[in-house]
């Protein structure tokens, strides 16, 4: 084949296979088997061979494709640009499907519970999208605000006996306050330096939660977190004194599915409010200021805009929604600990934003379904989650560098034909 260097492609494939085998050997090649007698070491060299073969063939194919199409690999079409109203139709379709999902014949308790978890990450992705996608500020410590919201509700509910509906806005306010606290030290930082500082902030919050035992109960976490009620109706089999159960009030047989569906609709409404707020604020002056800061901070400053205020507002707004999601996570789980808020959570949320397309609301939903929904449905493949993240990121950088549904164009443009 003219223009194709088979020798170089084969060499790349062999090198890729060797590197993959070296990396897979300690991770996949050995495992400990727990038996009634003792722990024994077993080998899985066939897994290593398959991993090396897959990487080698993939590298070989990429090398051939690179020689066949010099310059760059073919990019996936931008369907959003070709069909401008497609985003609107897809968005309304997704919202409608989400509302009827619990009532579909295929929707059992496990499906609704998994959909609830996906919606938590959708809300977190939309919150981080304000910071990363709109304002262009790389934040690797977003899980810190998630943790602040969760612990705020847990402490308010267990220490002060406040209800979920009272604690929810307070959790958002506390998280927004921490967002402003993070914003001040990073006002003069950009790019990698900003990412390093935000990463450190996230770890600081986790360490504080783990070691401040008198306040947060340390590694033991906080349990017995109250569940939310619906206008005073509780979703338990037996109502506490002075309260009524949901089933008794409506004359239904008690079912644990009632609480699961109720929690699902809470996070669905919170996520949709987050989306609506983001879409509206993009058209306001502060939203356009975020986009101006993302494109060029120097030009933004020369136009008389204050980068300090813009950055702090972006951090505070994104953190507020993370606080809302954290408070819901705490009431859904009924127990939280510092182990739920590690760096990997920040990496997952950032991967959702990047994979979906920075600035794209629908892209975040699609990425959350891929990165959170699929591992939930295929739990036996959970240990390969990071491998899937890495593979997805590589493929996106090759074929769609801006994300699945990137949307970085300015919200409002000047009329080109005016004047």
C-alpha cells in the first residue's frame, strides 16, 4: 500500500505490546486467592497476554491509520453544529424519559437506584462545568465542596435536628463559602499551577474530615443520617410519634420502593434546577464574563471586567451545586465517611466534563451515563473502571478533542451585519 510503512507500524505495535505486558503483569498477572487454609498466590498470565495483544493490535492499527491519513486522524462530525435544534430536542427527550423512568415496566428498584447515582454525578458535572467549561478554571479538588455539603447536612441533621429541606440550602451556602475561600489563594494562578492548588485543597478537606474526630467523628464517619420527608410524611413502615407514613396517608401497602422513587425525584428536580440555572445565567452579564475570562483573561481585564470577582463567582456557584449534591448524597446513603470523598471522585467528575465536552450540558449527561452508569450496571467490571477512563480519554483526544458534544461558542454574539 503506497505511503504506508508496514515496518514502522509493526515496530510500534510490538513496542506497545511489550509496554502493555510490563504494566499488566503486576496488576493482572497475579492475584491472592482466599481459601479455608490460607492465602495462596495464583497467576493469570493469559490476561496479560490478551492485554498485550489488544494494545499491540490497537497501536498497529493507529500507526497504519496515521500513515494512510497524514496530518490528523478523522474527527467525528459535530452533530450539534449541523443540527442546531438537536440539542433542544434531545434535552427535552431526556428530561421526559427521566420523569417516566420509575413507572416503566422495566424499572425495578435496582434500576431506579442506579439512575439516582447517575443523576448525582450529572449534577456534580454540571456544577464543575461552570468552573471548567464556562470560566475555564481547571479544578482538581471539586470533591471538597461535595464533602462540605454532605458533612454540613449530616452534622445539622444529627446535632441540631434540622430537616433535610432546611439543611439543603444551608449546605449549599457553606459549600459556596468554601468555594470563595479556595478562590482567593488561586486568583493569580493559571493552568497547571491552578490545578495543583485545587488538588491540594481537596486533600486538605479530606484530611481535616479524617482527623477532626471531635467534630466529624473521623474515619468512623457519621451514621443514622435522617431521610427526607414529603410534607411531613415519612417513608418508613412505622411512623414515629406525631407523624404519618406515606403509605398510610394515601392508603397504600408499604413498600421500600416508595422511598427509592421519592429520592430519585428529589435528585432529578435538583439536577434540572441546576441545568436551568446554568442555561439562564450564561445569558446574564456574569455568564458572559465567565466566557470572556475563559477565552482571554488579558482581554477580559482590558474591557474593564474584574477577574477577581469573576473567578470567585464561578468557584462559589459551582461549589454551591456540589454542596446541594453532597447533602442529597448524605441523606440517600444514611452514612458518610472521608473515604467517600477521595481524589478519585474529583477525577471522575472532571472526566465526565471533559469527555462530554466542556461547556455542554447534554454532553455531561452522556458522559455520566458512560462513566458512572455502565460500571454500575456491570459491577463485575468495576475494577477496570480506571482503565475505561483512560481508554475513553485517549479515544476522545484522538477523534473528538473538544469532547462528545463540545459547546464553547459564546452564548451571545454581536450582530455581524450591524453598522
